[in-house]
C-alpha cells in the first residue's frame, strides 16, 4: 500500500500560501515606498512656459519654451 505524505504545513499547503502572500505584500510595500520617495524628490521640480504666443503647433523647438523652476 502506497501512502501519500500529505501535510497541511507542506510548501504546497498553508505554509506555501503564507510565504507567497508575505512575499507579494512585501513587494507591494517596497514599490509603494519607492514610488513615494520618487514623488517627494520630484515634487518641487515644476516648470513654466515662457513666451506662449510664439509656440508652433508642430515644431521641434517647442521644448525651448519650457523652463524648469524647481531645480
């Protein structure tokens, strides 16, 4: 008679589910903290548009009208 060794605490059971859940929640928390840090670092880097009337609809020189104020 062959016996299947089943255990609720095997990696395919509740322990594996808890490990996967903790791993996913730690990844979400890490990415959230990282995103908030990036947002706070760039919150003061805003820009202004200079000389709006001379901006062309299709032009490669439109970026020259943008002036970064926060840096």
